[in-house]
C-alpha cells in the first residue's frame, strides 16, 4: 500500500465503516461537540458536514453516520473526525501517556 510505505506501517490504522466499530466513538464525538470539548477552529466546512450527518441505528442499538441523498450533501469532514475518534479510542492509553496525562 502506497500510504503505508510513505508514512510507515505503524502510522496507518484500518477503520471499518460499520455500526459496530463506529457506534461508541460516534456517541463520544457527539458528546464532545455538544459540550464544546472538540476544538476544530469553528471551521465552516466541518460545521456544514456535521449538519449533513444523519444517524442510522441497527437492531442492536449501534449507530453510524449516513447522509441524505443529494448533490451538495457531504459528511466527509465528520467521517474523518469519526475515524480519528476510533483510532483515539483504540490508542487512548498510549496517547494519554505521551501527553503526560
């Protein structure tokens, strides 16, 4: 894979795009947005992406993002932040140790 060879194998982390993987991080991201714990510089594109996110729930109560069909509807910025939250949750102990927490 080109990205892994450029950044290094350990810099890449696979994030499956299903409800089981995304549910808990999505709930945490939503909470952090509402409580203003997530610092994103009030980026208008990110805010636009967030407003386009709809929640899809499966039969087990897991949630994942979706969007309405449309030409000018994008959630890519939110999806990228959500993938980062998945990686953060997986590596939280190491991250906390690195920042001295």
